C-alpha cells in the first residue's frame, strides 16, 4: 500500500477553506485500500485530538494549543509561534512517522 504525507497549517473541523475542501474531496474519492493518507497540521485547539481519522485522512496535529482559541488568541504567545515553528516540528513529525 502506498502512503502519502500531506503538510497543511490547518484542517477540518475548525477551519474550512478552499484547500481543506479540495484535500478532503480528493482523498475521499481515492480508494483507501490503494493509498493511505496522513496529514500533519497545527493543533491550535486543545479540544481536538492529537491524532484523528477524518474521511480517508489520518490527521496528526502538532504545536501549541489552547482550548477554543479565538482569532485574537492566535496572535498572542504561544500560539503565534506555531506558524514559525511548524516547518521544523512538521519535519520531525514526518521523520517519526516514517520510522513507524
């Protein structure tokens, strides 16, 4: 079985935009027996699980989080660091997933 790793800053259920809808539509149309999809995205809301299956995508959330953050909370410490640290923490998460 082939495995595909997708990197995105945000994903369902809290953020719904053009990229999220496109990824969900594409991954839902491909048979899960042929390809296994994994996604690494930010975990801004601590109410969301660290690992969750949404459709055909196994979502791995990383980074700092806060319960039910608002748009103002995303500009404050430590959540504003997530965008800057994402490229490094996502790479480490990808290496860890590859070892598994």
